[in-house]
C-alpha cells in the first residue's frame, strides 16, 4: 500500500511539475535526473588513477602512485571521486554548494555510491568534512554533511555529522598551492570529544564535495587517526585533475 501511494504521489507531482533536467531544465523522463546531453557532459572517474589519492591519470602507463603521493604519503589510506571536476561536474556542484540547490545532494550521492562502492562497503562509520561555524551560518547547510547523509542511508552505514570540528576559519584555498594549503590547515580540525570512544578502532569514510590537492582530507584524516580511528578513506563527488598527469595535447 505504501509503495502504491508513493508511486501515485510521484505521478501527481509529475503532472503538476513536469520533470526537468537538473542542470538545463530540458524535459526528462523522471524527477531528479539529467537530460542525455548534460549527463554525457559528466566525466565519470575510474581507472587509471593514483592508488592512494585517486587523482586521475590522463592515460594508462602512469602510476601506481602520483608524484605527490610518491613524495609524501597522506594520512588517509585511499581517496576516490565520482566525477572529474570539469564543466559538467561544476554544473551540478556549484549550484549545490553556493546556490541553495540542496536537492542536488541526492543525484551527486548516487554518483559517489557508484564511484566509491568499495570504500562504502569497507567503512564502519561516515563523517563529513566540517565547515567553520561562521561559514555554516552564512550558507545555512554543510554540503558535505548532506552528501554523507544520503550515502549513509543508501549504504546502511552509521554517520556522525558533527564528528569533526573546524577550530578556526581559514582563507579561501582555491588558488593556493598544495604546500600553502597544507600549512594553512595545520591544527584546524579536531574530533568532538564526546565521540572519541565511538571512533576508536573504526574504519572511517570521510565525505566531501570536491578534492583539489587533498590537503583538507589529509588534515581531517590526521585528526581522526590521532583520536583513535583504525583507518581513514575519503570519498568525494569530484576531483580536480592534476595538469601534470594529463596526456600532452589534451
């Protein structure tokens, strides 16, 4: 009965508000999906990539590790992303992150569940990268926490939205290099004290929207391991490629 009522509700909603593409508003067959053109613009990630940080390799024959992970291993064991951070991914992520389009969390989480199926299967507990309280007050939601909630429900895994705290605000990291990012994030993240016992010995999965250099994930992982986590993996919606690893001429 509940399933039948749910299907009826979807049909009524579709009649009142015909399904439109999440990114270009073209007609689509079902609510919460993209048209063929917008979906084709997404670059789904998989192999080949760095075994540790998951940065995509422009072609086979590179690896198994990227130069950054060869030089210095991050605190997290593995990181994977669903999408390459390009124009197709930005059409979903920027409105989600900055435009109050919180309904985009669900389709992004579906892509993440595909790209990070192995990490989700191994995880004991999920947690999002936190925002500083001032940023959270301005935005009114933590996009990483919304993604973590959808993933936890889909995978049947527990999650703690406030497991990590951002102890101080940091300047925008977008245009900064990896070394400067890492320096700015030293001591920024801490585990909420009341969760330390629950964290002990757990295989953690850290959730975020975009990974660039991996410095934020590294700092969060170090805090989680320092508080007793057995291991930390990272799953993000999109990964910024390293131009040094792209095929020449592409």
